[in-house]
C-alpha cells in the first residue's frame, strides 16, 4: 500500500491479513511473512517469506517508494508483535515519540479484535500488555508532550480515544507524583478500559451524528455502570482502575453521573481520567464539529477548574500542555 | 407461621438499627405514599412497582475485590418492590454487581416476591441527597440460610 499519511489507521486490510507499519520493522531475520499491496485494486502479494531476512537495502527501497504499510497474516500477528517489542527494547536510537508511535500502531489490531470479542478476556490481556508498554514508554523517558500531541491522531475512534486518554492520564499521574511503575500501569489500564461499557451501547447511539436525544443520552450514560459491572469480578484489575471506569464522568460539584458523587468521594485516578477524557474529546474531530485547538480546550478546562473538574489536576494539565506547546 | 415470625424479627431488627438515611426535605410525604408507581415515558422496567415505604435490613457481604466491606447490618428505607427487584434508600454508595442480603419486613413484598429474605445484586445507585442514595437491586435468590422456613 502506498503511503496514506496516517500510518496504518486507514488501511483497509484484506481478509486474513493485518496492516503493520514499516517503521516497526528493522533489518533482521523474520519468522513471519510480509505482504505488500502495490495498489488499492490489487490483492497483496508476498513480499518477503519468513525464512528470508529483511535487509537495510529493502527498508530503504520501501521508504523511497513511499510504502508505509505492509501486511502480515493475522495468525502471525502475535509473533510480529513480539518481534517489534523485542526490537524496541534493543534499539536505543529511537526517540521516545518514535517508540510511542510504534507501540501504538502495533497494538491497534489487537485492540480491534479484543473489543469485538464475545468475552472480556482478550481485552483484559491486551490492556495489561499495552498498559505496561505505554507506562514504560511514557514514564521511563523524559518525553515532551508537545511532540506526542503533534503525532497523535485526533479522532474519536475507540482505539485512538482509549490510547490517547491513557497517554494523557499517565503524563498527568506522573506529574502529580505517582512514581511506582505498578501504579502507573494500573492508571494506564483504567484509562484504556474507561469506556469499555460502550461495547454494549447500540451503534446507532455511539455513532449518532449530532447531539443525542434524551433517551439516547440516558442509554449512553449507562456505560460507566456497565463497564464497572462487567469488570467487577476481575481481581487482576486494581480498585483504582475500576474506579476510573466507574467514575470518570462524575463531577466534583455533583452534576456528573452515574452516582452524582462530589469532591472527595471521587477517586483521584478518576479525576485524572476525567480531565484527560474531556481534553481528548474536545481536541478530536466529531461528525458534527471540527476539533477544537489545544488552546481552546485548555481554556475550557481552566473555566471548569474547581467547578466541575478537580482544580489541582486541571492546573497540572494546563501547566504541562502550556510548557509543551510553548517551550 | 415461621414466615410471619421471620417478618416480625426483621421488623424489630430494623427498628433497633440506627437508620442513617437522611431523606431530602422535599420527600416529606415519602412514608405516606402507597399503591403502584406510575411508569414514565420510556420506562423499560419489566414489572410494575408497588410502593412499600417501610424499614428493611441490609446486611453487607464482601463480594467484590475492589470494594472492601465489613459484614454489618444497616436499616434502610424500602421504596418500592416489584417481582424482579427492589428499590431502597441507603445512606452511602453501593456499587454495581455487589451482592448483599436484604430482609424486608413487609407483607406486600412477600405477596409479590414470594418471600422477604433475599440475596440481592446492586444494579444502580444514584444520590438524591447528602446522605441519601437510591439503590436499585435485582433479586438473585432467596437467602440460603432461611430457605424452607
């Protein structure tokens, strides 16, 4: 497939194949076959068998032709993922944003499959894996949020939203003093899962163009309760992560949902998730409105500080973003 | 007859427990209301609800790892009862999927749901006042320790 300027997100994968970004490949031996699509009208063809190593010259030729996406068999995706993550661990020349981008892309396919699965098991497994990877990529490095913000996709697709909210939540959690990696992983887990209850909301409501009717709003407002209930028996998920799922729409003045909790009744991590969620929602394109600029979204958050959103979390976020956008 | 004894026991336990619920001032007529609750537009409930405004006993059980609970009994105010579930008022938040024991000293409840001592599962919880949460529960099964009485 020829470069589409958006990584693999818009690549329509032929059946049985999943798109993978060329940026995640390196000159090395492979244990999976790669396929290439020369143009949109043709089926992908074998590019490199798993028994043949990939050379630097191959990568250079692909770059010269503007090929950003290749394909692997879906049955090979787990092998491919391990190959990429192993490469990330060895490659100290990658910048933190490059590392982050590769992690995000490599998990996209896993998320899509897990989100559609009948049970929550694949989703939990996925969340723990990507949560750990994101926590390490973001919190082990002095990452500049402005760099990340510019390479993030700003749409409301479930994967984009989950990963972006997890990214913002991690940056916030770290800035607010959460330092232990198990806790940061738990923050990432809760943020990735925060909208898991939407799996059970009708697509006609989720994808409704324009403002929702009162009945649709009522249905949409069930998603934190559904998410919490579905995860309730999962002992591997921490209490804080559970509360991020349940309370990310609560507001400190009691105007939120589902319970109408106030101030201290809301878990600190849910307050972090709320700010990240609102910021990403505002800076994302909707079917009925353009994405707002980061500056306008920050202005809105400042207006809500100590009114509906936790003032300390908002001030921390505006300080981080202001420094990142105007270094 | 044993059922009637059980109801009286439940009533006396509920009265002895300190009910910490503070109903909103605007709910002054709460205990006077009787009869069937009217359904609003878009109401998706399966069964009609009977207003049953009386004390009941809620016994906490620890069923979710994310929500620590000590085994304790509280007096709650029943609001209404249907064949599938119960609504009651409690002074603190309960979480979806928690399971607890609910003992209802109420003839009308027994007529509707067969018996008054149930394991219930929390479905929803919404604040209506500073120390007042409306809790909706699903009736899961009769409390095993009283089955057959």
